[in-house]
């Protein structure tokens, strides 16, 4: 079972150390204590009070924290333990990135996993997959990285077009938009993808990789390009999660819209979202690079570690450098 996520989403909340536990204080609510050994991640909205000793202990224990803006279109920030000492892994990563043939094969593998997951989800929804299947076949041709990116982009537009036709018009979804999202479905997708990126980032750091040297996403200042690469095959799992929420749990009235911050979940609905996300993480659907014949879906943490390890082994990295 994946470890739990601690969420602070009210300004008046406080987080401090209490022995070997995190203490959560909130006015008009009982004090909560969570053993550090049970915490997998901390998510902070806006400006709750978090002591410096908490940040230090989280870093020592390798527990990441995701900081989300309380208002406005600001970017999320991630606090983690930093790069591991597995230097040879990063050297092998750079060599693979420098080899055009290896780099191309890696990108094709990532995109095949993403397209296969998207196609399986579309079939589950009884939607046509002709164009997606055609894009998948194109990946078998010898193509440049830029052309592969174009195929990925076209496939993403096709998929979101399917969603636009599938969803009730009350959700006002006509395609993907962000920074800020302008409708409830895009608000859910953006938050879900942000949480997914954080999970992938944990596995990337644990494996000793450089999160900034991406293959599909070019290295760019301030961007964890490799993390974004390895997030792509898992996006269909977030899409399925969001579809379940809009069909069974949430309504358009659970969102607020502002000129600067765009469309966002209400505070009450955020609690519903995170509760559902914690359950979803325990049985991640359409997991790539795994045996589909298994009886139960694996946890998201396992899927991320397995995905990263499968990706790395294609470079021939020595087992002695593995930290998994």
C-alpha cells in the first residue's frame, strides 16, 4: 500500500514536529498526529504555517513536499532531498541522451506506452480509436524526435477531442487548456497531472537520475524534463480518474472561477478530490510495462518505480548503481 499524503489547504493550519510524528493543528478541529513513517508526501496550499524543523526532517527522510499556490496562476514548487550519489547512473543517462539512436528508441517506447494506455481507456469508454491507432503505427517508422513530438501532440488533441464529445456540455469542456485552467475538467486534469508528476519525480530521484535531462522534452532551464517524459505513459490513469469524478462524484457547482486563478475546486470539494486520489493511487489502472494478466492493479508508487527502472535498464546501467 502506498504511504499517505498529508494535505494542508487552509491558511490557519499549522504543521510541526511532535516526536516521530507530524502534528497538524487547525482551529475548531482536534489535533492530528501522523507518524512520519506513514507519510509519503506533504501537499501545502497557499500559506499555512510550517516549521523549519518540518522541512529539515522531511528532507532527511526523503519525503517530498508539493507547494501549490493558494491563488493566481503561479507554478507549483517541489521540495525534495536532492540528487542521490549514484553518479554513474547520471553519466549513463547523459550518454544515452547524447546517442541519437538510443534517444529515439526511448522516446518511441514512451509514446507507445502512452498511446496504448489512451487507446485502452477510449475502448473502455466505447469510443472510436481509429486515429489513435494510426498514430501508434506511425511510431514504428524511423522518425526524428521533432516528428515524434508532433505525433504525440496530434494524438493528445485527438484524445481530448474524444473527451469533449463524450462529456456533458454542463462541464464546458472543449479541449485542453491550462495556466490557468478555464473549466472544471481542465482544473481536475491540471491538479491530477501535478500530483502525478510529483509521484514520478520521487521515483526519478530515488533511482539517482538527473530529472532535467529529458529525451522527449528537451532540457530547459527550470524544467524537470525527464520527469515530464516519464509522466507521459501514466497520463491515461489520471484521465480515467478525472472521468470517474465528473461522472459519479463532483458537479460543476463544486468549482469556482476567477479572472486570475481560473477555474478551481472549492475547499470542500478538494477534500473529496484528495480522498478519492488516495484510493485511486492504491490500484493504478493501465500500468505500462507490467503484466496485464495480474489480478489486481499495482499501487502508483510501484508503477512509477517499475517504469523508471524499465526505462533505465535499456541503457545498460549496472545493477550496483540501483537504489530501488
